[in-house]
């Protein structure tokens, strides 16, 4: 049977609608797009019918029989004449040098005048001097001998001066002075013995002191005058009339000669080469053979192509979809219910969200345009963000699937407050986006808020050991400061990435490397008797410079001490020692990461690098868990928990706005703690209870 043109058209449209149904099942909002009419060539299959199949015969041919016959070659003697060739011989030339022609010319003398200066003489007058004798200068020089000493476990009473406790006003401000018992475990230590002897710094010498300086006096012997003299004498010169030159002379002109290239010769030439011919012995013959008998069978007539006009129509399509950098295309329903996430740009490595524009069925025959009014986003043609897409201006072909890349410029104030519309063929499809703060700079720092702190070395408690009670350590001398350049004792930094759709891990990766850092600040020890501004007459210093109100104010590090960069012994030097603690005890561990929260723990432990054993008995220790909560993506929150030592100061800052923002305006002071004035380096000891941490809030 034959299909009608209308049946073919219905079949074609049905296939298209079925294809569009498949597309609609994987996309969201749909728009109506008009497809213009067109003409297509449709294949119509042939009709099936019952027909007689005649017998099939085959012509079988018996090939002819041939015999190979060899025919010898035919040769002939041929005389080949000589071959000549005309050769051009170039002219022979020679270069001849013609000498220069000169002429003698007489030049008269040149006369001039000159001033002869007066003749003077210098009379020297010797200096008047006096000799003064200086005796030799000597000084005491010290040598140090080290030996190991076992110090047994001992208990000492440590007096704590009375102080005003402003943190507990209800219990009385003033706390009486009292003794604190300190237990020191036995340990080996290195003792240094001081040896002294006199050395001559400067030998005795005689010094000449000039009473009257020597001087020279100038005396005129003869006055000056004007003299006539011959500047240049008369003479003769040879002048070149004609310069030397080189000329080329032709010795032999160019000519043509005939040269014999090949002499005449006689050769034998094959006229007809030897060959083999095939001669017919028996001619071929053909016989008809029946291959199959005739029969009735079902056959199909040949098909044919027919021109079919498909009328113009409107179709429903969803060409615009959101593709996140990590989780990929959004699920059905989420694109309308929660919208797509776009990361606020931190730097050029912040990932961009993809808007995928799908090609229309049958090409569509038009152009796509993207339109948006929000200033919170910027759209680029390339992942490298080179060419901007202009709202309502930039066009894209409808027969090609295209990807564009969206980055956040300003954070959203509420969910899905950014709308991007795709227009084509009179229809529009909208997608909703939310610009989120997706990269959080987290900084954990410890710092000494005082100008200096007293170093309480274990050996300072041993009565007969000296040399450990005269040292203070330089502090950071600051309050809370979110600036990246603020001084610190320990510092850890990481870029946390809580959105699982936008980043693949707890911490941001760039080229496979996590953006995380750890550092320790330099430690400096000073001789306090020389370095503090008001130390004269004092036998000891307080715990730290924050106790300046106590009796016997030791003052602060002097400008000369701050300027001293050279380590040396006591007596004229300020700086005793300097070093930087290692970062081996500082690390980051990763905990929960979900659609709502991400947690990482900053762990730090660093000892005083200039005090032996302080890393186990008196190191700065903390364990701080930082949680970023994005249950409300446009209002992220934080929680800081864990514990720390009772000294020194601690601070945690979270920054989620672009780098161009001022630190004070864009940084969240998540946690800030300074020790009470009564705390000192003894609060770093392992037997002192840790201070708990538990704070929370919103991120700027």
C-alpha cells in the first residue's frame, strides 16, 4: 500500500513532538518558539504484493584454451653521430692600480701672541707641634666553659604581688599579694662557668698635637708680560691632485667555441624485443543452466522520494540550563525552587557557574539573546573571562549549543534575586541565580599584647645558677588587628569552601594545591637591665610590661634596643638572642562537609625557641574548630569552639568579601581574647587548665 502525503506529515510531526517531549522531560521552564515552514524530501517505501517469480537461469561459459609461444627479439645496427655543444668562454680581465698624482705647495708661517704669567716662588713654613704620651688601656675579657649539671626536683615559693582585679568587681577589686608554690621536675641542664682575665685593648703611644699648622707662602719673583711667537713655521706640503685608483682592463674578449660532448659510435638496437604470445587452441563456449525453478512469492515494489511541505509551527522548548562547576547540571525542580549558585569573585581562580544554551530542534533559524538587569553578576564567553557578554546585545546561534560563564560581583541580599532571561523567536525563558560568598579566608593568630614579657626559665629558680634572670622577650605590643600585616607569634590561614556545588573540598584548591599557610614570628631576647628605659637600680622585672603600675616601673624597650640587630654578650649589647620557632606542631584537620556546614580544625603548638624544653613544658597550644554554616546561603554564619592556653592573646578572623574591600569593613572578628593582667608565661605550663572557646555569629 502507499502512504498519503498527509500520513507522512503526521508521522514526521509526531516524531518531532516525541523528540520535544524527551527534551521537556530533562529541562525546566519552557518557551514557545516558532519554526518556519520548510520543504523536505521524504522516502516512500514500495507496496508489498504477491507476484510470480520466473525461473532463474545462468549462462555458464567454458573458457578458451591458449598456448604460450616464444618469439625471439629482432635487432639492428645503428650509427650514432657525434654530439657537440657550443660553449661560451668569458672575457679575461685584469685589475690595474693607477698611483695618485701629487703637487708641492709652500705654506707661510703663522705668528701669534701669548701672555707670560708672573714668576712666583713658594716659601714653606713648618708646623709647630707638641708630643703628649698616652698610657696603655686594658679591659677584662670573659670566657665561658659549659658542663652538664643535674638539678633535682624542687619546690619553690613564688611571690605574686597584689593587684586590682577589675574582672570581678563584686568580690573586691584588690587581691592581696600571696605565695604560689611552683614544682620543678629534676632535669639535666648545661651550666656555663665564667672565666675572666685582663687583655690590652690599646697599647701605650705618643701623640703629636699641632699648635700651629704648617703653611706655604707665595712670593712674586718676576712680573708677567706679552710675548710674540711662531704658532706654525713656514713649510711645504704635498697636495694630492688626482687620487690613486683601480681600473679593470680586458686582456682577452669573450668568445664561443664548439666542444665535442660525445664522439660518433655504432650501436646494436633491439627493434622488436623477444616476447611470448598466447595462441588459441580451443574457442570458449556458453551453456545455459537453470539455477532455480519459477514460483509465486511476496515482493515489494521499489520505494521513491516525495517532496513534503511541513507547515510553520510553534514548539515548547527549554534551551537554558544551569551547570555548577563541581556538581554539574542542576536537578529537575531545583533550578526553579532554589536557583543556581554563583560564587562571588575572590580572585581570578574563583570558579564560574555555567549557563548552557542548548541548540533548538531543527536549528530554529534564529538567534538567542541573554538579558539581565542585576549588577551582581558578570557573564563571559570564555572560561578564561576574556570577552564580556553584553545584556540584550550579544547574540548566539540557535543551531549550536553554547556555554557562557557567570561570576559574582556583589553578594545577593536574598535568594534568587538575580534573573537571567533567554529570548528567541518571540519567547523568553528565565533562570534564577543567587550570588553567594563561597570562599572564606580564615586566619588564626596568637600574639603577645605587651611590649615585653619576662622569660621565666626553669633554671632561674635554682639558687646557685645565674644568667637566667636578666632576660625579657619582645612582645607584639598591639591590640586586636585584622590587618594581614599585624605582628604575631603563630599564624595559620586557609580558604574554606563550604558550597559543595562550587568547590570540591573543605579548602580551596588551585592547580591541585590547597590554599593554606602556617608561620611563626621571630623571637627576640633582650638584656633588660640595658634595654628597658627605667631599669636603673632594679634587681628584677615584673611579669610583663602591662604591670607598669607596680612599684619599681621597669619601663619599655628603648629605641636603641629596637634598632639593635646584632646578637652579643651582656655589657654594651641589647639583643641577647634571636630565633624562630618551627611549624611542625601546626596542622589542619578536616571534619564535616555537607550542603549546610563545613568544619575544619586548626591545631597549633609551638615552644619558645630560645628556651630548652619549652616546647613540652611551656609551649603555646590551641585547638580551634571553625564551622561555616550556609543553611541560609545569603547570610552565612560561623561557630568557633575548642580550647587554648591562658596566655598570650588569640584572634580568629573570617573574610568572605573580595580582596578590594577594606579589612575593617569586610572582615568578621569571629573570636578575640586577651589574657588577664595576672596571667603570664607560667600559664603556658601543661599542668595549667586550658581556656575553653565557644562563640558564634554572622559573617559580614
